[in-house]
């Protein structure tokens, strides 16, 4: 995908479709803006008037709880008007095309569409055909990308590890079907992670993934040894169209994160998971909520990160009452 589609002539975000091709400086600016916004939310006022008068449409063609809810909260915290489109009850179920859906909603003067779709490239399609001034934010498209999940994972890692350059990161589980894994890998590589390991049975590793600069491990003990960060992936049962695994029980036996396997990690290692968790499959229940787990923190960080992306794309006319540091990062103040 051409990076120019995501950026305007000044190198600022126009759409967010993937982390691939974005610079380390831009990724850092997004994370810094999220830090500013999270600090602002700790004050007495829960809403920041950065996007007052803007309209954001959550256009979800796939079911979602965490992602849709955090996008809705993020937009409302920025004082935007929010429309959640119920796709099952919409005209698409009657045969309307994606293009027609986009143009119909544009006529309602929406400023941004947050799009989640089961087809890889759907968000790219919307961005190519969107009217000038209408932004597209990818909330997950097929197996391709989930850029805001990747960003909130990076935000969480940076919050607890500060620097990326010395980190060994293990991504464990269903990499083949995971758009989260791809976004995490692109982001981690751009920010200079020392080593990225992909840990999965051969049937759940995409062919040629080594070309993304990762080390493939088919034994979990090898993949976890000395790791600083472990990102577990949910088994994508809804995307599996063949016999990728003998059984869930065997996956847990061979690749599940158990209390005993924690011993192979560095003592200060952190554990992450995009959710929802399959208990007793990717991870033992008490490990999921143990002292090294940041799974709940990830959910909370998702609000600030999604606010940051929305603000950086749409916030060029930010309210003068918005936080000064945030407006400076958005280019409103010099």
C-alpha cells in the first residue's frame, strides 16, 4: 500500500490504514499525543473539546465489543458526535455495495469513518474512494492490519519498558490469521525492537514471514526464553477454514502460557493479549490476571491511543480550550 494514501502533503496523518510505512517519528508523535490526552483525562473534566462539531461514524461489518466501545468512548471524550451503524440492520444486508454505503453516509456530512471489515483491504478501498476531507480509520480488516491495536500495544510496552531497542518480544499463537500480529511486527520493527519472535505451530505461521524481520520458533520454550514482552494472540476460530490444530487442548499443552512457563521469561517481563481471551487455551486464568499481566491496562490505553489518532487526523481546528501541549502536537500551536 502506498504510504502517500495515509499522509497529506505535509507528512501528517490523513487516514490510518496500517502501521506499515509510517516513520518512527510519526509513531512516536502518536504515542506522545496519547500520553498528553491520558493525562488530561485524569482531571475533573472527562471531555476535551478538540473535535466539537465533528461527526464520526463507527462502521462495523464484524461483531466487536472492546474495539467498537473504545472507539465510541474515544470520540465522545473528544466531544465529537458519534453514530454507530448497525450493519446487520442496514442497507448492506439488502445488497448495497461498500461504495454506495460510503457515498450515502458521506452525504450525511460525516468527517471520519471507523471501519471494521472481514475483508483484507476494505479500509484501503474506503480511503481510495472517500471524498476530500473525509478520513478513514481502520479498526481491523481481515487478516491485514489492526493499526490502533498495534499502537496501543506499543503504548503499553513503552509505558512499562521505556526503550524498545533492547527488547526481545515474543508473539505467540495464531499468527496466520492475526491482523494484530502484523501491526505489532511493523510497529516494533520501526521503533527498533532488538528481536521479534513469532512462536506458533507450523500450520499457524504465514509463509515467508521471516522477510518481515522476525525469528520463527516452533517450540514455546525457545520462543519465551529470556523474553521481555510476551504478546499472546487469540485463536481465530472464526477465521479457520481447515484443520490447523488437532485440538484446543493440544494447543494449550504445547503453546499455552502457564505458570511454569513464566519461569523462562525475564523476571520483569510483561504479558499482553488483545482479547478476548480463550481461557485455558492461550493462557491460564490466574496468569491472565497475575502481577505481570497488562491485559486490562491495554484496554484502558486503547481509549487514549484512539483519541490521539482521531485528534491528529481531524483536530487541526482544535478548540482553544483544549490542552496546550496537545494542540501543539497537532500543529495548532507553533
